[in-house]
């Protein structure tokens, strides 16, 4: 919220110390309050290509805005999985500068320790 003190007759902005308007000498004051809200819109599209008789999708993709919890920032992320051709590709860019923050292009079979490829923790009973 922002607060402004204005001369009611002249409309000029006054300071809190002003007893009268320096332009018209009016003692009438008007307080103007401004409330602002910030709204951000983010979008992402994702899709899968399935093949009959195959359990997992043969291709997957996600493109769009992605929130990074550690930095608290929104980034543009593109992720492609091609199981038929054993390919994984991911590019993460800063939305304001376009700077590439992270880039990964590798065989899907080598893509380990990231996202859903992370190893599951062992529970106290020894089950995953």
C-alpha cells in the first residue's frame, strides 16, 4: 500500500510537514491510498506418446515455466525423453536474461540421480 497526501483544491502532492498547500495556500487535504497486487502467469505444456503393448510412454516432453525451490525463481525449462532412441535432453534458462542455467544431453540409460531417476531411500524395515 502506498499513501499520498494531496491538496484537495490544487491536487499537488504534499509532505506530512506541509500545513498549507505551497501553491494555493489551501488547508484542505486529501489522502490517496493505492493498493497494488502482483499477479504472475506461468504456463507449461507436457505430453506423452504411447505405443500399444508398451507400458511406459516411448516419448515425453515438458516445455514452459518451472519453479526452482532452492533459488525461489521461475525458469524456462525444456525436457525431452525419447525411450526408443535412448535420448534425454534438458535445457533450463533464466527467464529474464535467457542465460542457460543447466543443459544436459545424454543417453537416457546414463541419466541417473535426477528427478524421478533418483534412488529411493531405504525405510527402517529395509523396503524401498
